[in-house]
C-alpha cells in the first residue's frame, strides 16, 4: 500500500436532495471515478483515490465505504419470519465484511499517520481530539440530514418495547465489556482485530418496512445478528466501527463511515450559517474564474464567501450586509479561516450598494427566508429593487446566483409571464366594483386615493421588474433541500440591453 493510501474501492456519499447531480460531477472531476450511479440522496462510485482526495468532496454530506447495495427486500407478512429474513439479507457472507473492514482499517491507519505527522490544521488551529470534535462541533438540526443513531446495546434496551423475536435475541447476548482502545483494535497486521471489534448500528428505514418495524427494532436485530456472525462486541459511547444501514422501497444500502465527522462539518467555519454544501453548490454554479470579482450583497455569516474562497482562491470576494452583528460573526469566520487577504467585508444596504455600475463579475446571494426570516409582503415588495441593484453592479455576461424560498421563486417566475388587465377607463381591475348591481366605480374620495396610490406603486414596481428581466437570461433552476425547508437556486446571465 502506498504512502498516499491509494485504495480502489466502492464508495457512496449522501447528499442533500437536489444536489446529487452536482456531487456526481464533483466525483468525476476530483476523483476520476468510474461506475458512478446517482439515486435520490446518494451517489455511488468506484475510485482509486487517497484519503485526502476523498475528504476534498464539498458537495457530500457523509462518505462511506460500500458494504453492499441490494434491491428492496421482500418481507413476509409474519414479523417473526421477517426479522430472520432481514438479518440474513442485510448481513450476508462474512468474507465481504472482512474485506471492507480491512480497507476501512487501511484508511484509518493512514489518517492516524497524518495526525501524527502534523497536529495543526490548515487554519493554523491545533487539531482537536476525536472526542473533543464530537463534543464541540455539534451541528444545528437543520444543518444535516443525519439518520437516527440506533445503538445495539442489549443491557440498556427497554425489553418491553421490542418485538418478541427481537427481545428474545437480545436476551441471549452477554453484557457488554469495556472496549479496548482503537490502537489495539486497529493493529496494522490485523491480529485478532476482527474478533474484538466494537461497533454500533445506525439504521434508517422508510416505506413499507417502516410500517412493520421501527428503526430501533431493525437496528437491534441487525446488531444481534452481526455480533453473532462476526464475533464483534456492541459499544454505546465510543465504538470503533459504525455500521450504517438504509432500508426503503428502492434499495437496501449498507456502509461504513470513513470519517467520524461528516464532510459537511467544515473545520474552517467557526460560526455555522447556511448549510455548507448548499453554499458550495451556489459558488460552483456561479462558474468563478481566476481574477473574478465576486459579491455577496447579503452575506450574513459569510458562509458562501468562505466556501467559494476555499475552492477558488484566485478570485476576489466582497461581502456586504446591513446588520452589524452578522458582519461581526462573518469577520470572525474570515479570520478563523485565514482568508482576510481574499475576502473584504463592509456594511451597507442591499438596495444602495456602494459599488460602481458593472464592476462585479459574479453576484451570489442567499435571500433571507425561513423561520428566522419570514417571507412577508414587504419582502416581496422590495425584491424587485434588490434585484435591480444587483443587476446594476453586475457586469455584462456576468453571472447571478440566488437562493430563494419556494414562495419567492414562484413570484420571480411570475414576473416573466405577460400580464393582462381588464380595465375601466384605463384603470386596473381593482377599481371595478364587485357588486353586480353597480356599474360604476366607487366615488368615495379616500377609497379612490388609496386605489390611485396602489396603481402608482404597482406601475412603478412592474416597470422595475420589466427592466430587471430585460437584462437577465435564466440559465437554470435547481431545487435543493435545507432540511425541513425546500428552496431553489436560480442562475442568470446578464446580457446587454439594446
């Protein structure tokens, strides 16, 4: 095995819904992967890449060695028989597990060699221990789609909550002993390593199978069978090996995580904001070139700028926000990532950007929405003016990339459709009296004044929308998931107006 730990194996990565195609392109480009297969939420591939290249994937949530990928299991109606069928189907032959664990052990050996060579990260901060990382870098709920951790731990299980067949299997096991250290288990020569491996099972299930069993029941059943067959021991707090199982109506996937922390947990981001994989995807879609001037006019914590500057360091980045507290945390992020020479921050309003016309090559912006920033009527009203200012500073042939809520996305798409208004004496439908017996518009002075004001405002807003759309050509809309929230990435190219 080479020092670079080049290991041709079958892998798969999990990804946010909507980013699978971008991850597929990244796997091809960075790893020269073959046999690339894309399904909902996952990308499978074969690569002969070292650990450093594998960890360079920015669009992936988690990275796994693939143990097996099978078609959906056909479960019998009887639950007891179903448990035995499931155990046999998921685990299979011991030789396959030993082969994958040997490859996993090689990757872990190389990872420890790197840590011994240098305990300083690329940001200049001392690398935390594995336990410190798991304690300090806890992620917000909306940041990652993590499967629930199902720990195969017979002594701690509530036996009354389990199916009788599973409960019987659990009672046959002996109490768990204190696990040996990872160095003892990951002996480079593999002496007795397989027989004393400490593990836990993380299980996800959906579809028909989820109607028969809970993930907890399935996780314990798989753990019992795996322990019997391989002679491994279960461990709750600090397992050496984690087994990931995902069962649904499309496939059965079993894998082993290569690294403990998800790839989406960036070690160069101090204050987490937008999901890092989505931020990277926006920068990737912007097609940033060397020497480009890139602007985020509502930068928030600066996550998009950080992801872009890390991946494309030969460009120049500007972040603008109108909130002092956001800029303060963004500045802390930039300093923590050691990108002060690449990223400039300033305070200003997005509707009055202190930049010259057509001075920016790329504009990337996450329009605030969600629980913290609720889309309101004011947001919709001001949206044309926000886009107008972005278009003003964007150079001809420049790229505009926006992350929008589903509601704002539909609004912008509606701008592109021609509007037809039936009118009375040149006035819009709002002036028409809804009373079928009345043929004349209301003559109340206050009502007419309000209508006149609405007409002027709508006319002005429509004119702004028209000018904005006249200079933008849509080049793609990408649906993405932010956990419980759905959003869309819109990409445009600016063209000259004749």
